[in-house]
C-alpha cells in the first residue's frame, strides 16, 4: 500500500458523498482522551496512521508489533489547557520512540493552511500547526469517536483509500496469443490518502478512534521503580549518571509538566533505531527530560569508581532485554554480559542511589516495576480554579542491604 504522493497527485477527492446532509451532533469536550499512548484508527478503512519515514504520515494496516514506533502516538493536553473549564483543550500528538533528544510531533506538513495539505512530522517547536483539538461525536453509542481538528488551520484529518490504476507497459498485441487480441487489464491498486479538509457532517472518512496499542512491553512514558526500595529512576543532567530517588509523595502536577520529566522513561525498539535483526526483542531506555539513552557498559577511562562499575547515560544507548518474573515484575538484562540492572545497596551518592549492572544473581534490588504515567497521574491532586499545580519535594535515602 503506497504512501502519500507529492504534488498534484496528492490531490484526490475524498471518497465520501459531498451532498449536504443533516448535521451530526457533536461537541468539543474538556479532556476526554486520557493522557497515554494510542493508535489513530480511521473509521472508514480500519487503517491506522503510520509514519512513512519520509517526513509524512500515511494510512497502513495495524501492526504495533512490527511498526511500534511508527504507529503509536503519545497524546496529552498542554498544561495551560488541561484544567480549562471552557472545554477548549489543545493536545499534542507525538511519537516518542526516537533516538534523538527532540520529540517528534504530528503537524500539518510545512505549516500549510491549504485544503488537502498532507500531514507531516517534525520536532516539537511550539507552533499552532502541531496542536490539535478533539471533537467527540455525542450521538455514537457504539464507541468513542472523534474528529481531529488542527488548531492553526481549522481543518480536520481525513483519511481513506482512493482506487487507482497503474498503467503497465506491454507490446502492441497485449497479452493475448494472437495479434490484435487484447491483453488483460491492469489490476487496480489501492492508494491511501491522509490530509486536512473542512469538517463535514456524516463524513466517515473524517472520524477517528483512539485505540490502545497491544505490545510485549509497555509503550509510552513510564516510571521505572525498584521493587525492593520503591525508589524511582531519575535523570536530570546529560553529563551526570542516572540516580534512584525516593519520592515520598507523588508529584502534585501531572506527567505533562516538565518538572516531572526527570523520572519519565520510554522503551524504544532497538530495530527502530537501526540495530540489526540480532537485536530483535530488545529495547533502548530513553529519559524524557534529557533525551539521553541508558547504557550499561563500563567506562574504563573514567576517574570515578562508580562510573567504572555502574551505569551512565549518553547517546547511543545499549539494547536491553525485558523479562517478566512470576510476580509480574520486570528484569532488565544486558544480554551480552548476562548482568541485571539493579540498585546499588547502601549507596550514599549525592543526588540519589547508584544504578549498577554488574551481577547475574536474582535479587529484589534487581527487579523493577514499569508504572505507566497514567497510573501516576491518577494519584495527583487536580487544582481547583485552573491554578497551576505545586510540586511535592523529593528526598533521597540510602538503599538498605537486602
């Protein structure tokens, strides 16, 4: 199934009937889409939005196992809109499974306000072209369905399949056995389209579902919490190692506030970052605040003993294997060395406890919980009157020996 073509070929009439019809009741709602990871599924085709690797999005068959990073979106409201009583809430649709510091967001390609402009992806830059509003169809009783409206252009997303026929070269006699016998006509090939158009009632091609992805390991931003100590993995500065900190109380603010990003991590499929097939089933661990990737290899040139035996963060992270134990806790393993990621016992480092990956022995300090940020958000205090939240302080204690 081909991607969206450029130029004049990209302008195809949508498949739905343009005849005016009774307006479908709909209403722009306050945050009805909980912050989290989703697939965007088109009602008409059943296809989902997928990044095509060339700066644009297209429609494709759902396969979040093979195309996990290209098909999943992190959906969250801007903090300024989150507690708005007007219901006029703006969201970002970002793809976070990238090995770069910058988050990549869905936007109108090159910021165009033209009808039928394609949909692209670019690093987060704060322009209205990358902000979206969701309009729920109130009369649908068979599920949650939405229009996805761009805050800058006022157009909505529309996707579908346009049947086309590609001419195939043949000799003058066609494919028949005798001169003049007509050959078989070329088989029509389906071409998908995805662009912005004016909102029209009863246009199924403009209606979308937010579908939760099904993947072997959690997708989206999450906290990595040690089972033995309940300390949370944190990273605050690119040239400093990660630390395990004690959060006495959950943050008062929600996960879309930058102040909470140091404890947020995502797992990125190693294949999506260019590793070969031998790395299938392994993942990089990326921090939201710094954009750095976790590495478990030792730094023999370091002057600090903790960096020689511990874990540092830098570009080009290590691909790690994730395994569930009988208690549904996670083990994070360096498959080459067979060592497990763990919390250093009785660590007294400034800023938090050290992380290490120097033992193969099973131990609660080498066991982890992967907590989705939606679960963390559920414990936060939502302020009244739209005031910005205040954050609880964090303190650090040494890890007791098991």
